[in-house]
């Protein structure tokens, strides 16, 4: 491939001149350009294809189609605006009452149409980055829970392949990363990774439910403790393997969870794999979990501890 | 092994063990701890080819594509990560993709790369030359983060890229990518 930046003309500003000299002299390897583009979210990739013909060519590479990363503005709509958090059972009740808000439907269509434009049969990894709705400054816990439900529902629709425009497009997707990532202030949340390809012959909806509990910020500390205990006692969850991705997290604030397999019925799923933060909050985590958590926290850098504190007061 | 100029400054590393000498484009010689040196897959490969017999003599590995000022920066990075990173088992391609998505740029590396973009690119190229995958990836991620915040026009200006689309082609591709910048349905609306 022609090096995308090799034919640059000289720019006006000093930095640009320096860069142009650098690129023309060093002949930036195409592998580096791919690596840079690889790190860019998929809609940005499309936008960047307008830069020049060589960038357009590089960005249309089949290698880049393997992974689709899409930022999704999850709209926490359809809830009582005045709702204030009182208790977790109350949250559960409110979520039940919220049903299927119409704006979720339209928002899902919007996001699915965007996905349709990005997915190809070459796509094997799909990452949905949930970004908080920028127009809402004060999301309450119910808002966030509903937004997470929307997000996971979207992934379910994709895998179900019953949505006509998507039929067959994402057939080779093997990993879906539900990356509950960027809050407005840049603080990260827990996220999950779901691997489903081994059960390609089983309808996805037969064995999964939205993993809404992970998003409940106020109880994430407890949820994190649970995950820590899962790793310490893997035998307790024989039908569901968990592991950290990557094994050594740079920031413990973000605990990624990889679900390698699912149980086959909804009851089993509820019982074994998806620990409800609502139920979880009633009981004190085992002392071993608390000790592990305390040790983890002690090992954190001061900056990471500060992020934890920020999280816990959100 | 060729021997580069050895009259210039040497950096002494306090740790005991095998020392590896390398020289930069300008001929400046650096003496590295073996662990630090081997974070470069290129140096590791050369040493393995040579049977790691170079430590006891005055042989110097010539890094002819790396300027001294950039190598000094890379050396800072190598020393820090040699002391802090754990050995990672090779990952399958897909696992590596997922792991990369899960990784943020660590705080230390953010500070390290908080330099002029031109310097980042030079570090990136040197890391590529030396085959230091992690450093190259961090640089790429940093540049990608910059690209996300710039308009197409700003990128062209910043990198001195000529817009080689005809007006008709540009209009066509603008139409094709317009959906990327569509606004999502707002809260409270039904469409």
C-alpha cells in the first residue's frame, strides 16, 4: 500500500512542516498507519476517509473491517424525571414500570442503522462503547440502569439477526464487548465482554439477559468485590468462566469481565451467572472478599484511589 | 558485529549483570542493562543470533536509524517499564485485539507522551525500528486520540496533506459519510 502520508505537501505552520519533513524522510510504515487507524472509533474512521485518497484507501482496508467500534449515546429516557434513589428494590420496581419507552425504540433504530453501515461479514469483534447522554447532567441510578438495559438489548438484537437490515451482516461476530466506558467526566465504569460464537446454532436470546447490574454505580464497589471473589473461587461458577482482560489491568477502576460461556436457560442464567446487584446489596460480602478488596485498594495509585472516590460519590 | 564509534558519552546503569552497548545514529554509545536492551525485539534477536557473547567485549550494536535525543527518551521509557512490567504470555490475535481495547494509556505513559506531536511520531518510528511493540502501540493510541478531536480540514493542515479529491468526489464522499455526524434522537422526542 502507498504510505498514506508520504505524498504530503508542505504545510504552512511550523509543526506541520516538521511533520511533513518527518514523514517524507522516514516514509512512515503502512503498518503504523493501520495501527493508528485501528485505534480510532469506526465512525471517526469513516470521517477520516475524507482527508485524502491515500487515507481513504488505507481506511477501507479489509483488516480494519475486522473490528467495529461504535460509541453509543445511551439515552436514559422514559423514566420519572423526579425519581430519586431510595432503595435498590425501588429501582427494580421503577425499571419494571418503565417498560419499553418509545424513545428507546427510535434510538435503537438509529444505532442499528449506524451499525448496519459499519458491520461487514469480515467483522469478528464488535465493541459498543456506551457514552453517557451529554444533555443530561444529573443521571440518577435508574437512568443509568435503563441506559445499560438499552445497550445490552441492542447487542441482543444484533445477535438475534431478526432485524431485517442486519440479517447476515454480522454473522461472523465472535466477540461483543459491551464497554460501558466513558462518562462525561472521563471516569470509567465496569464493562463486560460476551463471547457467543461457540453457540452459533443456539438462538442468543435463549440464554442471556441484559447485564444491567454492572452499571449501578453506587454498588459497584460491592459488585467488584464479587468479581474478585469469582476469580478466587472459580469452581463456584462451573458453567461460567470469568477472567480479567487483560490479566493485569492498568487501572483497577475498570474491571473487564469476559463471559466465555452462558448457561442454557434464563433461570440458570439468572441463578448462576448474572449476580443481581439489587439482591447483592442486601447481604454483606464475605470477609475474604472485603479483605481482597482492601488489599486491592491499597495497591492502587493515589490517582486511582481518587477516581474510586469520585465514582462512589457520583 | 560492527563496532560503532565509542568515543562519546556512555550511560552507566547501576544494576549488575550483562551490559549491552548500543550506538545511535550520531555514534553516541549507551550501555544498557540486558533486561532493558532486550525489550527491543530487534536487539533481542541480534543477541540471540550472537549467542549473547557480546557482553564481555567492546562490541557495540549500531542503531543507525535512531537519533540520540530520541533514544534518550526511549531509554527512559525502557528503564521504567523494565522495572515495572511483568512478562506477558503471547496472546491469540483476537485476545490481543480485545486486550488493547480494554487498555487505557497508563498515567506514567501519558506523562511520558505529553510532548510535542512531532516528537511522539519520532518516538513511534524509533519504536517501530527497534520493534518495541508496546511503546509503538502507546504512541499510535496517543496519535489516534488526537485525530479524534480534529476536523478533516484541521488534520490536512496539521499534517500538510493535500486534498486530492475533486470537488465532485469530495461532495460524494461527504454524502457517504454524513451519517457519521447525524444527531441521535433526543430525549423526549418520538423520532
